[in-house]
C-alpha cells in the first residue's frame, strides 16, 4: 500500500535519543486517553455523545477505521498522480514529464515548499506570526532534493478522490452534530510528510479572529477532520496538547521556554491506522516534527466552521485575501460540499448520500461533471479563513 520510499532516513543527531524517548512516552500517553474508537451515532443520527464529550474535553478524537480500503486505494491513486505532476522544482512550470505542472495554472495558493526536514513557518512572521518558535531542523541526506512540497491547499480541485471524501455521509453528519446542520466549509488541504524529507510544522494554534470574542468558546474557530491515508506514528504525526483548545490564546514562546525544549512535556501524538480520521480542534496547541522516520504520513484535512463563526465576519489574510463573509460568499464556497456529495454518489451509488441542508432547498442543482470540474479551479480563493 505504500508508494516508494525516499532514500535513507536521517535522524535528530544529538537529540535522537531524547526524541525516541519522547515518541515512546507520548504514544503511551496518547493511547491511555479515552478518546478513540469507531464512528458512532445515536438512533436519531447525532454523533454519539461520548464522542462529542471526549472531543470537547481533550480537543481531539481518533475515529478508527472510517475510510475503507477501496476509497483509500482511490486516494492513493490520486496521490501518485499529484506527486507525478508536481513541478520539477520550486518555480518550475513543468513536471518531470515536461507537462504543465500541478497548480501552475492557478491563481490561489496551493503548493507549499520547504527544504527537506525544514521548518518553513517557525520563528517567522508568516501566517500572522502564529508559529513563533522554530523547530530543530535535522540534517537531510546528501541525496535529498533542495526543496520538497509538504502541503497542498485547495486539494479538492486536484483530486476527485479527495472531493468524494469531502462528501462522506458519516463525516458530514458528524460535522452537522458538532457545528449545526447549517455548518460551512473552512478549507481543505493535504499534508505530505515524506520519509526522511517531510517538513515540521512549528507549535501553533489556528484561528486568528475570535480569541477576544465576547462569546468565545472552545470550538469557535472550528475543527478539521484529518484523514490518514497510511496512518501515522509518533515520529511523523501531528502532536497536540490535550485540553489546550479551552485555554484561549497561549503564549507559546513562554510555554516552550519554560518547557526547556520543543518536546512539550504534556503533548501527545495522533496515533492512527490507515483510514482513521481525527476530529481536530483548531484551537489546540499543535505541531509536527520533521519526519526522520521511514514512514510516509499523508493527511487530508477537511475543515468546517459553525455558520455563526464566519457570517458577517471580516476574514482571510492567511489563506486568501481579506474579505467580508456574507451569505453569498458562504453559499458559493459551500457548493464544494454539494460537488463532493454528487461526485461521491456517482462513485458509490449504493451509499445513501448526505443531505446538506443549506443547499437542499435551492432550485440550483449541483452536479459534478467536466464543466464543474473546470469551474472549481481556484475554489480556495473563497476559503472561509478565520
Ligand atoms: O499535519 C501537520 O503536520 C500540521 C497540521 C496543522 O497544523 C493543521 O492542520 O492545522
């Protein structure tokens, strides 16, 4: 099930022994938490209250075995296509076969590059300076390329399998339970952590708009489903500080200084198998280390908000330009959910499709076909970024 390995795996040098101990202890702490299991609903179709409560308390829940082998194979197929059509190097307009490279015809942000095992955001002012402390950057193998793509935004336009995943009826039903039946999109991405090359993502909290909101609460900045194509281990997973989504905006510089290293003592990794889906609260303190392990981690992240968190809000600035999010904008962006549902209906005709209430009563019929595939280019310029 794995695409080919990339060279030999370097390590954390002087910190290697500490990292290995940290991985081992973190995995143990993670598996002791009561926030993992199958995706369950009540008889009336609500996400099971035990899942909602554990998610609410810890900030994440690992839903085990949600995505089956057939769908994972489709996603892997598309992943291979994506990897094959990346620009030969940053700035190049062509892929390895001389074809126009992925994303080069787009205006919106899509490919994010890093030096191998680098930390492109840590300690910079990028993304509103929300990654204030740089992670340790291990030395890559000599044979490593100078830069690798580690993140793709707007990924639904590059992969029908990811679009169909976005229309997954049980995941959308779970989103409705957490954010209300009128829930709305945030953004969608693919994180690619290649063995021996994958970049780190410095500790941060997502969300830039509502920290001082008079009705601030633990979920006001929404959540993402993180779908794991191959699963993940302590060495390549996202790490989080359980419960930190309830603390408000944390002073990460002081936190890391007091901790004495980037190995935050109370953090845990998402330990997942292939097809597991993590419900991830964006407000948690989270990050990931450079992937010096021999294993790939590919996460497809599908983000959702409460409608009240975005309507009438001046958003953007991180994933696209600043704008006022009104009904029209939200509706236009939400059509991707309709396309996801229709694309899925065509691929899995025996499945009962999800009915997305905000689009269901509209006269406009939403079909996924060649014309709409062309029309969604740059759809992520409309991401609802808070
Ligand atoms: O996947 C990762 O390594 C980082 C994910 C992350 O920071 C996010 O989804 O907000």
